[in-house]
């Protein structure tokens, strides 16, 4: 049976993953209406991936005899200055999520909850991969600066960046 404070901490993380999904959805919409179809497709997919992150946590809590709980979430930012602004905000957000996963792991350590610690390893690895991925994208966007042809190529590249399929539960 999952301890109540571990459950509460995971429920907070569920809220953050749900927010991440909505934030990336808002970004995908902005990209779609501002002439970045590749970035838009990439971010729509990423919004789905965040929902998967949320669902893994929901199932984990329920399967351990607890009860996942959804919370109110604030409206995400809708307006961005540029593609660079979008991906800088993605990076900022992912760093926040990494910190949040680390804090959640600390709760599991304090409670000697080895099952949760083991489960969270997947998220720790995922955060590392995501930060690397977004760093690479950010570097490319910074490199082309205001060059329209370069930006067109980056958008094409984002279109082709298929995300890894969601792992089986
Ligand atoms: Fe759920 Fe992008 O971290």
C-alpha cells in the first residue's frame, strides 16, 4: 500500500505532467498558426507524450492501492515571441520538471519506498533524454538566428523527428 505522503507527492507530479501536456499543446497551436508546421507536429506529439507520463503515474498510484487525484491546473501561456522563445520556454519547463522529479525521488528515499524509487528511475532517465533533445534543438535555433532559410530547415527537421513510441505499461 502506498503511503499517503508519497501518494500526495505523486498526485502533484500528475498535475505537473498534465500541465506540461497543455503547455506543449498551446505551443503546438501557436506554431501551427505562425507558419511552423514541423515544430507544431513535433509539439503536438510531445503533448501526447506528456499525457502518457501523467497516465503512467495515475496507474502506478492506483495499482499500489492508492487513488490518483486530478487537480485544478492553471491556463498555459498562449503567446510567444518566436520559435526561439517557444523552445527556451520548453527548456525552462523541462528543467523545472527534472527538479520536481528529483524532489519526488527524495520523498520516496525518506519513506524508504523502494518500489516508488525503482519506478521513478524511468522518469529520471526520461528527463535526461528530454533535456538533451531540447538543448540540441535550442542550439540549432540559436545558430540560424534570424535567417529565414535556416529556420525553414529547422522546421522541416522537427517535422521528421519522430518520437519514440510510448513504452508498454
Ligand atoms: Fe514529462 Fe517532458 O517531462
